[in-house]
C-alpha cells in the first residue's frame, strides 16, 4: 500500500469518528469534516487516485449543501456522509480495486437526489477524462484568453476583407488580414493547439504570397479566406465548449481539403474549390453556436433512450406543435419522469456554466467617466479662480467648498484606478511561451521576471500583449544561441531572458533583455541595402538598430513557425507609436540585446511642461524633453542652409523657432535665441532645440481629442482645458520634427 493511501485511511478513520456525533446544525463540526475531506481530495489528486478524488469531491459538495441549508433532507445527508466515508475507506484498502460497485452505485444515486446535481461531473466511472478536464486552472485561463482574443482577431479579418475586396491591390489591407492570422498561429502554437496552428500557418503563408506581390487577390480568394475564417471560428468555439463543459471534442475537422486548396492557390490555380464546407467534417459546416445540448441529446448520451426512439418522438413532437419532448417520452413509456427531470437538471447545470459571473464594461464608458470627472475638476478650478469667489468671506461656504474639492480629488483618483491593472497576467503568459518555444527549437532558456505588480492602463496591457509576444519570440529565435555555441563562447549553456517592468516618472518601462549574441549590425545594414531601404550613406548605430522595425524586414535565412517573415518588430513599433511611447535598443555584439519600451501610464492623462509662445500656452510632453537652458550668445551659430544651431554639451543641435512654425507671436520668432529659453527634445534618436518665451511649469493634463476636422493637423497631438478655462494645445514632437524637415 502506498503512502498516499495510508494517509487517506488515517484521515478517514478520524473523520468517521467525528461523523458519528455530528448533527445537521452543528456548523463547527461540519466545518472540520469539510476541512478533512478537502485534504483527502487533495492527496488523492496528487497521487492520481481518480476514483477516491471523485468520491472526495462528491462528499465535499454534500457537506457544503448541508452547511448552506440547501439539502432537502439534512438528516439523510448526514447518513449518506457516513456511507461515503465508508466507501472511500473500502476503496483505499482495496489496493487499487474499484471497491463494491453496488455500494458505489447506491451512494451516487442517493447523492444525486440530495445534492440535486448530475453525478457525471464527479463519478469517474461515468465517462473518461477529457483533455479539457485535465487542464490546470492557470492553463485554462490562458486558453480562455486565447479564445477571446482569437475571436476578436477573426472579427477584424472579416471587416478588413470587405475593404480588400474593394481594393485588392492595397497592401495595408492585406497586412491587416495577415497579422491576425500570424498572431493566432503564434499563440496557438505555444498552447499546443496543433490543428489551429497548422491551418493558421497555412493561411499566413497564402497571404504572405499576396504581401510580396506573388499572388493576385481575386474574388475567389476573398471567398476562400471567409470560409477559412468560419472554419477557424468553429474550431475555436469547439475548444471553448471543451474547456467550459469538460467534455471531449464534439466535432472533427478535416483540414486536408483546405490545405490542398491553399497549395493550389499558391501555385496559381484560381479555380473555385468545391465542397469545402462539407469536406471539413461536421465541424466546419455545422458547429452549433449554442453550447447547451438539447434534452434529447442528453437523454441519448446517458443511454436512457435510443436514437431510434428519440427520432420517432421528435417526429411526433413536430406533428403536435406545442407538445414538449419530455412529456412525449414519458407518455410513450420511453423514459421515466425521474430520468427526464435529471436530464433537465443537467441541461440547467451546463447552461449555468455559460452565464457570465462578471460584468464586462465597455472601456469607452470608462473613458467617458474619466473625461467627465476631468471636466468636473476643471469646473471646480474655474470656480476657485473666479475673483468673486475669492472675495467671499463666508467661512461655512469655504469649508463646504474645501470638502467638495477633497471629494472630487478622491473621485478622480478612483476613476483613474478603475482602468489600472497589474501587468502580471501578461507577463505570466510569457512563461508558457518561452518554455514551449525553447523546447520546440532545442534551446535551453530560463525566463527571469520582475516588476509584475506594476500597474498600467488596461487598454495599454491589452495593446502590449502582441508586441511582448513578438519580442520574446525574437529573443528566443534570433538572440539566444544554442547550448554548444554558448559554451564555445565561454557562456553558460542555458540562455537567459529578462522581462522587467517598472514605473519611471509618468511612464511604464518594459525591458526585454537576453544574454545572447547581440545584433549583427553589419548583416542588418547589408540586408537593408539589398532591399533598397537605405543608400550607401553612413548610418549611426541607432539608425541601423531602428531598421529592424521596418515592415517585412528580417535577417532570418528561412521562414519558421517562430519567425522569419519580418512581421513581429513592425507590430512592436506600430503599437508603441500608437500608444505615444518610445522604443530603444541597446546591444553589444556577443553579450546580448536589451529592448526598452516606454509608454505612458494611461492614455487619458499626461505629464507635460506648459510653455508660453507668443502669448499662447502650449504643452510639451515630458517624455520627449531632455533638458531646458538659456543659451549664451557665443553658443549660437548660424548656417545658410541649416539655420540656427545651438551648442549643447559639445553638440550642435538645430533650433526650431516655434513662433514661426506655429504662426504666433507677431515677429517674436525673430528674437535672438539668447534672449529666450530653449528646450532640448529627442525623437527617435534625433535631438533638436525648441525656442519658447517662458516656462510656466509642469502639469498633469487631461487629454482631449481635436475631433475629426483637426485630427490630421501636423504638430498637434491634442488639447486640454487649462485652469482658467482656456484651451491649451499639446504639441506632437514627431510632427514638429517632420514640419521642420520639410522647411529645410
């Protein structure tokens, strides 16, 4: 007898003595019994004693029903508790035998009547364990996240297909359809969803041909992509049903016709495929949207009625119109009332699993809430700065207003915190990614994480997931060497990836670092010249590093499941730019690479420096500011073609006269720089000086969109309402640099 069974027998003997004196209203004793049976259940699960674990789970549910006063006959429940403990004891002593089948059957029959649930979720003998039932809770959460994100991706593909059909030559639409397939392929790969990965990888290859101009998008290809989206959607819905119900896959998906069709399309055969929906098995054509089975399906799966009897009763139901299937089966003596009732309970139990236990709030509503509270704070500031209010001497009014100010301040903090979530969940997904991808390509890799509790805007967390996946995969495939190569270089055979997050000022900094081979800048530069991205001019280290963010750029020799298509880093740059963030790369050949993403804590508010330019106030985001200074006359130099240059720390930086660029100040832009202030700003590795009249101070501002009419205006990122009620424009440093570049 193994140690697990000995411990179970010891615990059972203690519980059996306690159960002899327990009463239905003796909550402390019932609590001790519940604690003991949970220990038994845990030991049985760890020892892979499935039948004992199932009995423990059933007894635990029975005790919970008695404690909650949900058992119809508590006295009978206590007696059944004793029978269950005796049954566990008998099975544990049977050295692996299943025990007395008749006793087990009697126990579960009584248990169903008292608990009001089906035994199928508890009794191991009623069905084989399924892969979904074997999921760890952490893994199940990963699968649920994947299902939610994948369905969103497929929805975006359907929307973009409409645009693609109208403009088949538009590369942006093709990329917008390609990227979701690429993401689904990558995530399904490390979740070991082989069919989904295999098919999405094939679709990715098909669209890659279109991206590179080797395949012409036609009406038939658009139709085929739509059919493929339907197939993937059905596969994902089937996966969701497996996870939520614990049942094995209900449908089979034959991918062969689709894969053959993809192959023929890539070879230039543009003839219409036939019967794809039917060829993919029942899954592609008939996966039901509902997840809850019908009453007849449950009775048939339990062996209560035969398929022939069920078919006859359904035909009879069609003829009678309003008649219910259960009533017909009972009337024809094909099922007993108790059996129909139990099937209805099972149907209700499954249905309840699909009811949401939380409320999903549209982030747009949260944005509106934050905006309205921001307006409230601004309105409060306007009242406070009103001269009439300042002249009041009513002490009670001033105390009441002070209380109102405290409340609005707290309300603003709470509203902002509603959108803040730890980045931990996103980081934890990388653990599985690193483990699976390292195993797939045969590398020894260890992931080190820190700063998982760092909080960031929820929208930002969701947006950063794809860039993190791509950057970690890039580190695995390109950055880290195989063990033999590392040992030859005098390194540990196990490569390391460091994932860090921390707050710095008003930003969240995320670092992905590896101790691998570092960037091969010579290879990057040669590849860029080969593709015509750069001419023969000399580039700085920063400019060479930034080339890896170009769309479709890759130095990989061949395309693999992990990388090689040049998609990942393009996604990183697009996403970080959209979030008003910055990308930085630090790499040393032979020692490793560190990627740094700096993004604001939230998109709703921003830290900025308020400056005065020609009588108007503007806000410059602090993330771009390096320093401020008042230049001396000897530090200002003028060049005919370049304009004014300011000497800052031995470097000559171009001067941008914002008065002229923004068209304000009535000639103030002609002032000599040494009579004004200069702000040094940096964008994508380039530094320039901005000339302003005065610095008013640092301020946290609520960002307002400019609206559709002004959203294309270069050099302006948004607006805010200042304390006196006037508007202040937020400068877009990237746009300012572009305007200055065109002028010169």
